[in-house]
C-alpha cells in the first residue's frame, strides 16, 4: 500500500487545504505515513506571508531530495500552497527532486498531477478557474472535535503589504446551503466546534441568495449538536450595525472575534490601504462591546511598516493599551514580491522593528495577564483537546472565547468532550483550572 505525508506551514486555511490534499490522496488508496521521508508521496503545503518562506521551502526541498537519493523515499515530491502559486513554475524548472507544483486554487488537480508524474512528466498547475473547486466529501478531516469550513476563498482587498490576493485569487463565497450541509455532516460525525474561514469573512455574500454573514451564522448556529461556531478573519471595514446585531443574537457563536487593526497611525493605515482610520476602528470596538458585552477581541499588528515613525508606533501602542485585546499577533513588516509596500521608501531597520515588536509584546503580555487573572474563580465550559504536553498529567481545552485552559485530568475524561473547569490561576497565555467540586 502506498503512503503519503502532507507537511503544513501557515494559517488555518492551509491546515484545511492539507486535509483537502490528503482527501484526494486517500481516495486513491494512499494511507498516512509518519514522516515525509518515509512516504511514497510527500507534499509541502506552504505559506508565503513572510519573506523567508521561499528559503525555508528550498531548504526542505533539499532535504527531501537528499532522502530521495539515499533511500528512494519520498518517491514523489509536490510543492503546494502559496509558495507553489508564487514561485512554483520557476522552482519546478530549477529544483532537482521536485516533481510537481499545485497552487491553492488547483487542489482538485492533485490526482491529475500524480498521474502525470507516474507517466514521467514534471507538471505545474497554478492560477484560478472561474469557480473554486471545493469538494466537502473529499476532505481527510481526522477525528478532531474541532473542524474548519471554508466560507470565502481569496481576497479582493489588496492591502499594500499583503501577498494573499496574488496567491489565493479573487474573493469567491460558497453557497450558504452547502456550508450548512457541511456543518451538519461534521456534527453528525463528532464535531463540536466549527471555525468558518475566510480572509475577509464578514464580506461573505451567498452567491445564490445574497445572504450575509449574519444570516449564515444564524443558520449554522441552528445546527443541532454543535457546541460553538467561530469565524475568522473579520475586516474592520465590513462590519455594519445590522451584522453586529445578528452576530450578537446568533445561537452558539463563540464570544471571540479576530479583527486586525494592523496600525494605530492614520498615516500608516492609509499607506497600508486598509480602508479605515484609527477613530473608526475604536468606534467599531465600542459598538462590538456594546452589542456583545463578553466579547474577547484579538488582533493582528504589523510593526516597522515602511515610513513608520516612533510617533506612529506610539499610536499603535496606544490602541493596544486602550482596547486591551485578549490576544494579539504581532509581526515585523516583511516585504513581499509584487506588493506595493515592498517598493515603498522609508524601510525601518530590522533591529528597530524587532525592538518595537518587543515593546508591543511586553505591553500585550501585561494586558493578557490582567485579563486572565480577572477570570480566576469563574467556572467555564471547555472543549477538551487532550494532553497538554506529552508525558504530563496536564490536559488542555479551549473556552468559547478561545482561551487555553490547562487542568489536571480526571478519571474518564476524553478529548472531544465538553468539561466544566474552575479557573484557579493565570499566566499571560493560558489559564489554569481544576474540576469543580460537585456542589459548584
Ligand atoms: S484583507 Fe487580509 S488577506 Fe486581504 S489583502 Fe488585506 S491583509 Fe491580505
């Protein structure tokens, strides 16, 4: 029996894409291997959001080529994902040991690519068709109680720093009825939490009925047996009061919203082409908190964007300290090919950007510690993920507001089940808890 391994870099979208690739391979009778170097077919499902991505992929391809030459495995190596879309055709021509390339819009062509390689060809499929092929029945999802479902492919926004519109193509929403059916199927097969995915998820429009994200959440939230529905990533400029009201009212929607602000400086936001000002972002936060009082906000921030001054960065720190995000993902600016910002003057040195990032993380860490400490004494419901660290008795789960909780296991506890835990301690990045006393 032939085997495969899909190595995944990057975001949740890529995790789901890897499951889609694995689904095509399993439909051909291949079974998972423990490591790429032991597999007949090894796929690298790559991310190109950061500058070093291509170097990392080249180094990994070198290792697989070496393994192929010395042991005959992997027999076939495929480059998939965003680096495949961005650089694949060039890499295919110049990289020994690489057999085929597939962009994220061409996952359905994996079977064709394998047939071509078996016939002795090297092939590449990139670009995007008029519709995105997404076969919900052909996804190797495993047994996790947490699952991902794509709502929107691609992005139309063209923020000046971002490569996603080039690697994932134009925005294309999937029909509401298909999404609800997919969620129902997942819940029937053990899912308790579903995370809906899209680069600008609140721009969702059902191509058949015009339904919005609010209407879709109402429909998905009504699926019996579902514990929680999450959705990422929301763009600040697409929230309307109507949508906020629908999110607040929809059943089972997690109290966690990921809404990147990227910078607190209006001058930088303008150069990023984000489509909102600092005041508009803060007004949105106020409206979200008024409608959903227990909401936990998380965000993305880029520091060291070209031309960012110390005053611009101070404005970013101000927003972070005013909003008090539950989670913050900070990155130094990384110039990406084809994006306008890669050509902008005023590059901030690596050391300066790194130093700003450290200041931002220090502030955020203090905020998170305070927010987490305020939860001590509360009892929360969790979806249990399993053992936190191999070899320990500590287990881990997540609450509907996406907080990680570590707790000592008790007899009979199982991954994928719901559990109630009383919070007894806090760190900036996790909560500690115990099983409540029966009377609690
Ligand atoms: S909205 Fe998000 S994915 Fe789209 S271009 Fe901007 S940063 Fe990139």
